């Protein structure tokens, strides 16, 4: 079997008592991709990962790995090693023995164990540190030992549950880059769990956004950011401005929408079809709006600057419009210019994202 789909989840549900934690999850994951499960605390990320690894039995649905139904297989027969948040290295064992652990359990011949551990250590660039103990290594190195331990099993898929959460910010970024390059170099299939949106955007081929045990969106980081399918996704990833609108006209991939109490209209470029009279939500990112630089026919709002915040590369403005709705607008590279008092803010039609709500 070498279909490009490595992991196939159909209708997967998991219940703890009366808590429906996973709700009919359908998901197909391609070989060789870095996939991130993203969502707030308690949305079911770990539960799904543990269900894939075989630590939980699901209540409904199918889990297939490489075409094989694994619902009834124990964890060690699934080939899905999991690296936990706390790495779970054995403190009393050397790095070599930690990495060799899974092979020891399988009672592989000594020479094979030597070879495979050596090669796994080389892959994570830790050659020469085999005789150290975990406490003699940095957090990032320990993280790589945990990866080597998964790699040594030659598994088709590696599951990582918030593996960087106990590293400090700078090291976290370094290990993030390293992890991604190991994955790409070796063509590994990795599922990575995080609730950190920047981590998800920067590392992933695809992101799965979870909302209370269900998948709201599955897509590339760019799609998730620029084309969120639900208000929840738009709000969870990055910062955005929402505005209610009604469709007045739709033709050739452009909609005319009406918004605000003064019933202004603007043109919006969209992918999906909408119908006249349909209520929709517009999402406009702070960096997609301009201040005092409007073009005719554009989305325009007038208001006044309530406050602003200097963030180095940009100035973030909080602007109250005539309906007393607050807008967040980022202005980049403006030097010493500061906007004050009455302003107009605007966005080009391809910077406005329309979300269907019905
Ligand atoms: N073994 C368990 N028994 C009962 N309830 C559980 C169990 N494990 C998780 N839950 C519940 O299932 C829900 C999802 O938990 P899960 O650990 O999957 O969330 P998560 O998305 O990983 O959150 P976090 O980001 O905080 O790690 C929560 O409401 C949690 O309380
Ligand atoms: Mg978790």
C-alpha cells in the first residue's frame, strides 16, 4: 500500500462519561507532511492524538494507517510513537539506552540496535552524546533525543503533543526550526499538537483547527489565515475586524455588500457564490486596512482615533467609527507620522474576506 494518504480518520467519536470530546472527526493526512492540530485548551487535541496512537479506544468510527484498520491494535503495533510534552526520557538511562529502548523491548539483535541508534542519533545531530544522561543535556537536546527515540522505530508517523511547551521562548524558536528541517529532510509525516497559533502558522504544511471536538477548518497556513471558513477560525488565528453585512448583488466572483447604519456599499472579491439578501460576516485584518488613503468604491469607514500603540515595526490604532464600533488598524513603517482625530479607514476589495454565516 502506498497511497499518498497515510492516516485516514472516518467518523471518529470519543466520549468520556457524558462529555462528547471528539465529534465525528473526518480527516485524511498525506504522507510526508507536517500537520498541526490547533485549538484552545480542552478542544480534544490530545484525545485525538492518543486515539490515533492507540492509548484510547474510540467509541465510533475508523482509524486507518497506511490502509490498515488499527482500531483494535495496541499502541506498540500501530507504529505511531508519541513524544509527550515532558519528553518522557528515562532519567536513570543514558541517551543511547533511551533511544534504544523500543528496540530492546522488541528484542532486536545487538548489532542492529547499534546501527539503528547510531543512525537515529546522526539524523537529529547528536552523534557523540550517546553516553550522557538526560540531565546533562539542554532542553533542546533532550527534545531531539525524544525525536531520535521515535525515529529509531522507523515508524510511518510521529505524534508530538506540545513538545516545546517547557522550553524558553528563544530555544523554542530554535527547536521549532530544527524540528521542521528534520521533518523535511527525512520526509517524515508528523502530527504536531499546539495551541500556539504562530507556531502552527510557521511550521505546518496543513493546520487542523479544532472547535469543541470538531474540525472547523483543515487547510494550509495561508488559507487558514486569509480565508477562514468560520468566524471562530478568523477570531482564533491572528487579529481581525468583523463587520455584519448584507449581499446586494453577486456576479463574476464579486459581491456588492451593504454595511453599517449608514448603509454604505462596497465590492468584495469572493470564492464562493452568495445570493442577494444573504447576511454575511466580513473579516478584515488590521494590516489590510489603510488610514486616510481611500479609493472610490472601496470599503470605507469613517471614525476617530481613540488610542494607538507603538509596536516598533508598526503602529496599532484603535479607531471608533460612527456606529461606535471599534476597529483595529495597523500602519507599518510610518516613521514619526501619527494619525489623530478624524480619519477614514479603508480596504481594497481583495483584502476583505467574506464568511458565510447561514
Ligand atoms: N481521560 C479522561 N477522562 C475524562 N475526561 C477527559 C480525559 N481526557 C480528557 N478529558 C476531557 O476531554 C476534553 C478534551 O481534552 P484534551 O486533553 O483532548 O484537550 P486538549 O485540546 O489537548 O487541551 P490542552 O490544550 O489543554 O492540552 C476535556 O474536556 C477534558 O477534560
Ligand atoms: Mg492536550
